[in-house]
C-alpha cells in the first residue's frame, strides 16, 4: 500500500515524537534511580537541608479521629533540618532515630504528643503514631531528631521501590533503551537502503548516458560513411575535360568543374570535422568505460 506524502509526514512526526518521548523517559528514570539511590533514606544526606525518606509503615496513615493521616506507606516525605528543636510544639511531626531497644537506630517519623524532660535534664518529646494512637516507649531527645516533617509526594517511594527490583529495572530502564536501539537500527537500515537506491539510480543514469553516446557515435559513423560514398560517387561521375597541349594542368575555366571542386573541398572539410568529433567521442566513451 502506497501512502500519501501527507500521511508519511504525519507518521514521521509521530515516530520522532515517540522516539524522543522514550528517550526522555529512559534518561529520566536512569537519573531518578541514581539520584534516589544516593539520597533517599540517607540520614547523612540532604539537599538544602531537606532529607527525603520513604515511609515503610502505615503508623501515620490514619489520624486520631479516624480521618486520613499525614502520609501512608510508600509515600516520599520531606523533613527539614532545624538549627534548634527546642521550639517544637505538640502536634508537630518529627523524624528521629529511635532509642527504643526494640527499634534501636531505626528512622521513625511520628507526631509529638507532649514535651517532657529526659533523665539528664534535657528537653525531650513524647511521640506516637496516629494510627494506633499509642505513645512510643522512649521519649525523643533533641540530639536524636533529624528534622521536622514539611511535606510529601504520594506513591513516589513505591516507584523507587519498584525500580530497585529486577522487573522494575527491565520495564523502566532496559526496555526503553532497547526500543531506542531498535528504532535507531531500523533508521540505519532505511538510510542504507536509500543510499543503495541512489547508487543504483546514478549507475543506471550513467549507463543510459553511455548508451546514448554510443548510439550518437554510430549515427556519426553512418553519416561519415555516406559522405565518403557520396564523394567517391561524385568523383567517378565528374566529366574529365580534354587535355590541351599548351594549357597549364593546374587551372581550368570550366565552371561546372570548378563548382564540383568546391563541393568536394566542402565535403572533405565536413568529413574531417566528423572524423575529429568521432575520435573525441570514442576517447570519451573509453574513459567512461574505464571509470565504470
């Protein structure tokens, strides 16, 4: 089926848009994977004082009154580092490292229920998860606080978790790059076929030119032979004047003979010109044959 020029143009635009979209997606996913692997859930990493953490449980998924909580498992949350955490109030959500022996060292983001004082007299905070509404066993001292919760991106943590799996890598990174390689390979094959077609077309045109030149040479040769035959026939049919005893051999006063002589000279000149043109044409044909 032969497509119209307009249809081909539209298909080319759609193909180019698809290729660039896949390329942009693959590059974005690769950059996102590298960035997230080096930044997410890293207590010692922050960007402009913002730590990015992936929520691992639903301890804050439901509020105390049963409504929707602050964030869910799989969300990406942001906690901002503060110069001092003494001014934190009840209801603030903080990220901290747990001192509870059951979850020692784990990073937790819970809500402040009240402010208290630790055994050494420093400020501490009683925290709890809103889903269970149960206080954590160990109060959080200021030195263990990593930041104050300031926002979230729903489900982005799930995307990162999927990217870390083998199916996620295949779907989001490997397949897009393979598609790009396939598109580029098909494009290379198309360009190669187009190049070969242009070569064949140029070769065919050169052959047709050579054939035309050979045909012209044959016609010139036929004309040359005809002129030679005409000259030979004219020379044989020309009347010979009687020889005069006292007349010079080089001159004649017969107008008919003079006209015949001039005609023969003109034909001879045309014959020589044709011979020269034919020789030049044959030399050119030989050069073209050697180049081909």
